[in-house]
C-alpha cells in the first residue's frame, strides 16, 4: 500500500501513466462524491488536480473546511456565515464524545488542543499555527478560536470564580478590536490585514480553566503611519476617529468635517472595521479610562496634522527650510495637540545636531527639504510605535494572570501572510522571512521528522520528495554571508548607502545560491529571492535606512519636554536612556538594527513552538478580489504548491499518525488477549511488511509474548467489525511494529478501542452477574432462616400451652408447611380488621337515623296539634271552598314568598308587595282594611311556626331548638317546617 500511494510522487514510466490517467478521469467524472470527501487523504490519486477539484466542489457547496491529514485547510468564504461560528456549534464540538468524527472545523482543532491539555497523562502545551497569504482569513480564524476557548474553558463552579472567569473572557475578547484598530490596515489584498505579528498565549490552571492571557507582538509596520502605497490606507484607528467623533470631540481634536490629511488616503472608502464605538468600549473594558482614551485620540489627531506640514526648499545649504504658508496652521495645531513648544519643534525639524571630536563639540547643520520630511516622518513613527507598545503592555497587565495561577497554555500564532507587491522593501522581506521560518518549522516537525522516525524504527518507507526551503533560509539568514548580514554590514559602515552598490554586493557574494534571481530588465536596483511561495523582487533603495531605523536624539529630547500626560509616560526623562542614545565616538556600541531585533524575536518564538505540540491551519484565498462563490484555480493552485499541501497529504495517507510505545501499548490493550482464539496458528503479525524489522532484543522478554497475543486478536476484531452493525468495514488491520513503538492508522486505533470496550463490557457484566447472584443467594438464606424461626416459635407455644383453640389450631398446623402458618396468621389479622369496621359502620348508621327522627319529631309535632285544635274566632264567617283552597295554598307557600321578598334580585314594585301580603295570610279584599294579626293574639300557638315577626336573620343563622339544625330525611311532596325550608334554601344555594 505504501509503494502504491507514494508511487505517484515519483516519476512513473509510460506504462504506469495510462491506468493512472484512466483512474483520474473516472474520479474527476464523479462530481457528487467530491462533496463527501472531508479529508483530502481519501482522494485517489493524490495530485494537485484532484485536490483542486475536491476543494472547488466543497467551496461551491459552502463547505469551507477540509482536513488534509494533520492540517486543516480553511477556504475564505468572503461572506458572513453566522451559523458556522455560533455558540451552539461551539458547545456541540465541545460536548461531542469524538469531535474528529464531526465535520472538519476550526472548532474541532481547538477542541483537540483543549483535550490534549486536559489529558490525565502529563499535559503538554499546545500551539496552533495559522498561516496563509494576506487576505486568506488568518485574523478571523484566530478571533474565532479565541471565542471558542473563552466559551469552553470558562466553566467555574462557584459564583465568585464565575464572575472572575467572565471578566477575563471579556477582556481577552476585547483585546482583539483594540489591537486590530491600532495594528491592522487595508492593503491591496486584504481589507483587514495585520501589519504586525502576534502570539497569544491563553493560560490555563490545573482544572483547565482560563485564568488569563498574554500577547507578544512582532515587527509593527510603523512606516505605514507616514507612507501608504497607492489604493491602500493607514491604520484603522485614524479613520475611526475622523468618522466616529462627535461635534465636541471634533472641536477638541481639531478634526472638522471634510478636512483633508496627507496621511489619510481614501477617506471616502467605508469598511466594516471603521467602528469607533466598538474600539472605545473595548478599551474601556481593558481598563483604559475615558480621559486616557481622549488623550490617546488627541495625540493621534496631532500626528495627522503633523503629516500636513510641508517645507519649502531654501536654495541655500546654510539656511534652514521654512514652512509653507498653507502648513503653518497645521504646524500650530499639531504642536498644540501634542503639547510641544512651537519653536523647539520647528528647530528640531529644520536643524540637525551633530556631535564630533573627542571634546564632543556640537555642530548645527540645517537640513534639506528631504531631510526635514524624513525627520517629520521619524517623529510620527516614533510616537505611534511607543503608543502601540504601551497599549500592548496595558492589555497584558489587564489580561495576564499570576505566574503561579496557571500551569499550561494554548498558543495562537497569527503572523503576517506571504506578501508580494509591485514595490517590496524591508517590511516585505521580514514578513516573508517569517513565513519561510514557519514553513521550515512545519517541514521539520511533520514531513521530515515523520519519515526519519519511520527509518529509525525500521519500517519500510518510500520517501516522499517534498519541498525543503532550507536553501532559501540560508540565503536570507545563513552564515557567514547572507542578505541580512550584508544589510547589517552596510548599516555599520560610516558611509552613505547606495542602492546600486548594495545590489552589486548581494549578487556577487551570493551568486551561487539557487534561490537568488536576477532581473536584468529592471531599471531600479533590486534583487529577487525565490521563496517557497514564489519569487519576489525587493528594491534596495531605502533598504539600509529602514534597517537602521535612526531616531535623532534631539527628537527624543523634544518629546520628553511635552506637557501631555500620555507623552510623559511614553517618553520618560531617563538619564540612562539619554546616555545610551548619545554614545561617544570611541565607545560606540553596534547599533541594533531592525533585522537583528526581528530575527532575535523570531528565534524566541520558534523556541516556544518547539516546546509545544503544534497544530496547523492553512488558510487559502479562493480569489484575489474578495468575491464570494468565486474559485480561481490558478491562484488556489499556487497556494497549494507553496504550502506543500500535496506532500502533506501523501505522507498522511501513506503514514501512521498514531504511534505508541511498546510499554504503553501493552498496558492499555492487554485486555484484548481475552479475544484471541484458543487454538491460534503460528505466530503471525498482521502486516508482514510492518514487522519485518521486529527485533526481540529491543524489548524486555516479558513484552514479546504479550505483543504477539494482542496482535493475534486483531483478526477476531476485524471479523467482528465486518458483521452488520459493526463499527467499521472488514478491512485488514494496518499496524506496524517498530523497534520501540507500535505504528497504526486511525482506523486501527478505533478497532482496538472498540475491542477494548467490548472486553470491558464483558468484564462489567460478569462482575454485575456475580454480585447479583451473591445478593440473591444471601436474601434467600435470610428469608429461609426467618421462616424456620417463626415455625419453631409456633411449635414451642404448642408444647407449652393448654388445650385451647390455639392448641387445636397448632395441632392442625403441626407438620404443615411454614408458609401455610404465615398465610393463616395474615388471614386472621384481616378478619379482625373486617369485624371492627362492621361494628363502627353499624353504630354510625344507628346514630344518624336517631338524630334525623328527633329533629323531625320536634319540628312537626306542634304544627299538627295546632291544625287539629285551632279555635275559631266568633266573628269568623264560613268561607267558600275555592277561597279555602286558595288560603291553603297561601299557607303552604308563604315561606317561598318570604324568600323571594328578601332576595337581592327578583320582583320589584307592586308584585313584590303582593308576594309579601300573600305570605302574611292577608285577604285579597285590600291590604289597608285588614288588620294584621300577630302570633300573640292566636290562642294556643307557641311553636316557632308562628307568623314571623321582626327580623328573620336570627332564624337564618341558628335555630334555638336543640335538634333543629339536623335535617331529617326530606319529603318530595310536602313542606314540614320553617327551619327545614331555611336548610333547603341553604342547600340550594350551595348547589
């Protein structure tokens, strides 16, 4: 398999090209499967054309991330895709048992690094190297990774620690907009290009919670403050203060609407990054107060006005250059905003101070117009560089944790991408030099180191021909002669530098390097360096001056005289610094050039990366115009070739990314010996090629049989996986045994882990079955013992008791089953409970009937007696039968009328009076001519059933009779008492 995969990178003969081309055409004709290939190692054959077609198909389907072995390829979508970076998706990758089985994503890489730090085995610091050309999306990728770590690594338990974690998370995230505002700019290739390199160190404690962070920056392109190429812009912060300041701030900073500034090109262009409020709010969260922010923006406005200062040529070398008329206002405004005295400022820009001789005599020489402009630009670059460094220190003091509070870290490296412009100078040389070092780190760490390890372990490996950029690095930084050494040597020589002379020296001293090119048609002095990403032409004009980065001492002394609080912090009056800036002629130390400082910081960064486990994200730019859904194959192809992606895929596909030492392998997978066949064939390793170099002397004798037994269990695992519902297909296990390590693929690792989980499941089931069997037997023994004790107790009572019903019962139960005794006792207890319930029920029915009878007897007895023995008045006349029936109806229905008369709602007016008269037994002849007869005038009537007098509320509340409140059984055809009617009214009201 190894020879077949790697054979494509070699030069096949004519006979081998024909089937390869047929296979290629067959693959390219299948457009649908291209979308499903989430790993480029699955592409067959692995060529630039097939990889390109796969990436294009996924990009057009809005799938922007694809694995390439150990590297994640990220295509810039050039459009907002919010669902691709939502917090829900972050939590999904963080909570997944196996994130590598999800779709490729930067969150998958972040979760892998976080779980590596959380490993119970010795945690190792992790790092993620985000590389790619300018505009490929490196800054956005780093920003999303920081948000991911802030979400998953901030899960404290207590409320106080939760508040601290939220504050740290917010400060870390707020450092991004501040650093992008002051360090990013719009270039020809990218609207938000990082003009500095940064390494962000996310610090974690022992419980893997984020406690802080630290930021380290590299090589800020400060020349952009005073010089911007065509169609490019200055740093974002200058446009933010000009567009986002309110009326009062514009008046205070002298930034009127529509003002033109020389150092602010293309102000009419509006970008997403021109958001002033976001920057101000982020600075406030980082601890930069509003007055300090106002001071910062006032200094930046002073630099803008400083750029409008123009000098007129004096025509006489002995006379200083004077300000132009239209520049005098800008000069006064700049001096006012920077709190600098006008006369010393003008004199510092016009006149150069020279110290010479042993006596350090001071000479004052007027500067030319070009020199005045250079000193003005130097002043602006010096102030902005110090301000940027101060902001970085403030951010670090705000987010950095105590060194004793964190143990491990995850590093994010976001460095400038490879750049090639029409006019390339020292900045592009340093940027491309950094990319060469990172590419060489990738080559050394993965490509070359992996192949060399296979050779040391004794595995058969056909080496892949990958692109090694060590030759280019030797050209740039090699010893004893290189481009950097020649530029530094020109800086140490006390003579004016010549661009043509520097070109001649470089071409003559490094003529033998294959990475040095020549352009004889160019009229400007330049040289060409063939980088891993392509050739770049560098102009030598101004190269030495930029490398010197001279800062006249009088400029520093002038800024130390400023009364501005911020400039006092940026330029403290330090006598030691003054003495270092003014060395004597005999004791002059070598000047530390820009190249030297950048090289030292880069070496320090690589040392940090070598001490971590690196992970790589290759950002690819689909097109140079920043258009969505546009895939230019030529531009993508050049980037794939430059980053060595195809060689990476070759090695990843043919290699073994999983490697475990023999001791650790045996300790983890010794359980698989249970799965090996009882009668195994002759000793056989699953891959005859992989273990052909197995040396018994390399391991202890005790490990040899264990390794053999584990390897013999792999065929059983493969057959188990081939069954329906198995985790993998029936493919042979690819495992190779080296001298000290066992090498295997991801599929083999999953097969081993699945078998180990099966063995552990069997062991767990065996333990559970044994425990349940033991518990059941113990409970059964306890139950039998209790039954025997009860039976023995009953037998003892029989022997000691008298002849009674119990003796008879025990005699019947003697010799019976003990379960029958327990059943008889339960039945007797239930019978006693049933008898007691029957007695209680019978007494309750009896009491209820008696109470009902007493109440009925008391309420109805008097009424019956009165109706049968009522005396007749002497003046009473015999009534007609119809009138008698009507009177009887009134007597029977007067309580109902009384209820209606006292109701809250009902009849009104005359009808209401008629009802009242009928209830009072008044004759129909007339209410006014009939006297009302009270109950006292009726002889023999002493019952409560007398005609009502006074209020009836007393009767509604409680009856004076003893049994009147107890309602007897009601009759369906008669009314038997006033109190009962009231009770019925109460019952109807409840209904």
